[in-house]
C-alpha cells in the first residue's frame, strides 16, 4: 500500500514540473517564427549588395547569396552575406575586420 505523507508538497512539485515543461514547449514553438522574423528584417536591413570578402555581386555569377549568422558571445547576432562558401571560410579567419568594414559601409550609406 502506498502512503503519501505530504500530498500538497508532491502536488506543488508536479505543477512546477508541468509549468516548466509547458513553458519550454511554448518557447520552442515560438522560436522559429521569431527567428524567421529576425532573419527577414536582417536581410532587408543588410547594407551591401556585394560580398564583403570578394566584392562579387550577391546572387550574381556565383549563384544565390550565402547567408551566415555570426555569433559572438555578449553581442547580438549578425547576418553577413557572401557570394560563396569559400568567402565564409575567409571571413571566419578575421571576422572583426569584415564586420568593421560592413559597419563603415553602412554608415556611409546612411549619410547618403
């Protein structure tokens, strides 16, 4: 025979576990739409029509642009667009250099 000594305590733990599970499921189901919205805005706001590494047109002779989300601890994610995968490899060797160039070009375009 099972004897439950403190049913209130057990019930609270079960409710907390349920709430955490539902919260996690809700966050996971909301993430793709949030991510898609972020990516759409980042694409629309992207300041360059050319690859930051090679200078080639995005979506030109090299095919569709390669979209790369750069993650840096403590910083917001950044979309960087390339003409090809080889340029992604070059970017990864010195991302600060290329991000600075993107920011400088974006500032020039804003000034008009």
